């Protein structure tokens, strides 16, 4: 289960270290192999353990290459997909094109999202959280049916 927010650093080569609390579980789950791609709606990256990415890939393969919207989604997610492997120190390399897309520099935020991580440039993450809190506060009256049954 991937959850929580962790401030992380990227070295000059674009490598980031996975926090120790995730390493053992992910080494078992995916042998330390991940796929990183862009988020097609937000300026962040998505980092999937390989088995999770393979589920996404299977869904993407069922989309029609003749439908422009579906083809565009395939192009964005599959075209930016980059396989990366965790080394003995728990580090992996993020491709330069992915780092550029997310505006990553030496400081980033790793955000657990159950089956994947989001990787954010630190300032963009704070802006997104501020925006999410503001929008959530404004939208409390308009919860949909799925959220109305969610008791926190």
C-alpha cells in the first residue's frame, strides 16, 4: 500500500532514492522495477511498480487507435513510459524528458496513491494542495453518491 507524502532529493544525474519504508515491500512486489510516465492532467509524474503498470497497459491496449481521444491518451501515457530499476541503494533514474515535464529540480515530493506514486516539484505540489483544499471546501454541498457513503 503506497501512501503518505515524503520530501525527496534528486541528485545531479536525476536519481531519486525511494524511502526505506517502501523498499522491502516493493522489492518483493516488483523486484525493484518500475515504470514512470507523465500524468496527462497534472504537471507531475506517475511511478508504478511494474505489475501495476502492466494492468494499466492492458487497459490502454484495449483503446481504439482510430478514436482521436483514446489515441491521444495512449500516445501520452505509453509514449512517455520509461522503465526504471531500483539499485542496491534504493535509487532509480528519472529520464530527463520526464524531469523536464514535471519541472523537477533537486527537491521533490513523493506522494503515495495506493497503487502508484506521484512525483511533484515541491512548489507545484504545495500549489496543488492549496487548490485542492480550496476546491474541496467549496464543493462540500455537491458530494456525489460515491462520496456520500464515505465515512472518514
